[in-house]
C-alpha cells in the first residue's frame, strides 16, 4: 500500500476517536470522507482528487446530515418513574422544622424531603412534591 492510504487511515482513526470522545457530531463526517479517500488511494487516484473528495464529502455530510443526526440521537428519553411522582401529595413522615430535612414515604421507599421555601411542615401533614433533585424531594404544603 502507498503512503497516502496510511495518511487517510490516520485521519479516519483520529476523526473517529475525537467523535467518540466529544459526541458533537462534527468529526464523524470527516471519518466518512477519509474512508472514501482510503478507497481512492487504494486505486491510485491522484492525491488532489482524494483531498477534494475528502473535503467535499465531509462538508456536505456535516452541513446536511448533522442537524438530523442530533435531533434523532438527542431525543428526550420521555417520562420516568421519577417524573410520575412530581405533583402528587403524600403524608410527611418526619417534620421539616428550622430548615432541617424531613421524610416522605412513597411506595415503601423513604425519601429525604426539603421544603421549597424553608417553611416548617409538621409530621403527618400533606405535602406536594414539586421536584426531584438527586435523592431528595422538594416539597410544599399540600392542598
């Protein structure tokens, strides 16, 4: 194999490596252009044609397909079980007093509860779940 093939293989590997590390959908298109240039180099197409094809293919793919690829692959995962508890009301198992954390039991699991506006909420009162932050529930007095 000639040296041009090895150059294009290096461009291909570098493009794929950068794409895998960044996931920005930019350098992957250059990997496809490099793959086409590898085929051209194997058939001893002149270097200037290889370079031209590499840039034309890479830029066309980048400009035309990148937007669709981002939309396709970065879709919202949809609602999870955590999303389903937001807006529900439950009895407070441990009071929230003086900014200390309380507890709410949901489906047999005890969660740490934090009042959204630092209000005191007594044990047994209804609280509405406003948000889930990690393993903590942000709550307010329920209706």
